[in-house]
């Protein structure tokens, strides 16, 4: 059955692979699945046809036959549960990998997104310069804890899993700041994920679309 995902017609990240279709593409590549991409303008994302698929007017979505999903974490979990390579067979190890997926989106991502939003929307406010260090220290608190847990391991819990895929996708959002550089083991962890051939294929595919959109 054909898989179709949605992505930005022209990503505001300028092809850096930070939009959340990237984690879905990466999972599809790890699972060896072909997929089509439907590109959406910001306007189309807020129109009823897309809202019927994604109630918050965002990308990505995932369609496979009559199954339509939204939320990148849920989509990656669906892919991982139905195809090999992203979740361990052992039930307890599988549960732990899924726990890391939730940790990525519900514990690590919120402070990272709060900082991004503050930079995007509050930059001109008089208090912005005072608030930013507070937001960055909240991120550091989480990075400290994650760095401590990862230690010298390659991945968070044994072999590479969807938990690492989601965690690395979230940490990549920090690459334009110096925050990740403060944690050499986390920087290496992200680089290890980015070196995977499946990541490279996913990254190149989204970059090619951005380049084509910029040329057109
Ligand atoms: N929690 C959602 C977040 C989706 C999200 O924030 N998508 C962004 C692109 S990365 C978007 O569509 N932004 C445009 C908007 O919210 O209007 C997920 O992981 O899928």
C-alpha cells in the first residue's frame, strides 16, 4: 500500500532537516519503505482538507490506505511496530525503547521548543535578553541528565532504536545554538545518528525538495 506523508512546500528551516517530517522520513528509510510526499503551503495546512487529517494544521501526516495519522512520534511508532529494525523483539527492551520515544517528545522537546519560540516571537521584547538564559538553563538541566544517562554508550538502551531516532531528531533542533557543544557525548550521539545511511537518504530527500522549491 502506498505511504504518503506531508511536508512543507518550502521549509522555513531552509533544508536543514529540522521540520518534523524528517523523523518520519528517517524511520521510513530505516524500515526500507518507499513513500510519496505531498507538499503543502502554510495556507493549505490551515484549510479543511488538511485539518481533517491534522486537527492542528501542521505537518507531518502519514496516510496508508484508509489509515491517517498525525504526530511525528505516533507515526514513527506505527512504522516501528509494523516493520523491522526500529524496535527490539524482546518485550521489555521494546517497552524501554518506546519509553525513550516519549522521553524525547514530552521531556526533552518542550524546553527546546520554548527557547525556539522565544527567539522567534519575543526577540523584540525588552525582557527577552533576561528570559533567554532561564530558558537555556532549563534545556541544560535536561541535557545534563540525558548526558549522564547516555555516558559512553553508543545508543540509549542497547541497539539503535526508534527511541534514539526520536531523541536525536529532538536534539538536532539545538544545532544552531552552542548548547549541544557543551555535552561532547551528546554531540557524538547526534553525529552517530546522522551518519546512518537511512538518515542521510532522508536528509538528502528533504534537502532536494527545498533546493527545487528555492530554484522554482
Ligand atoms: N507535535 C507535532 C508538532 C508538529 C509541528 O509543530 N509541525 C510544524 C513543522 S515542524 C508545523 O507544522 N508548523 C506550522 C504551524 O504550526 O503552523 C509533531 O510532532 O508532529
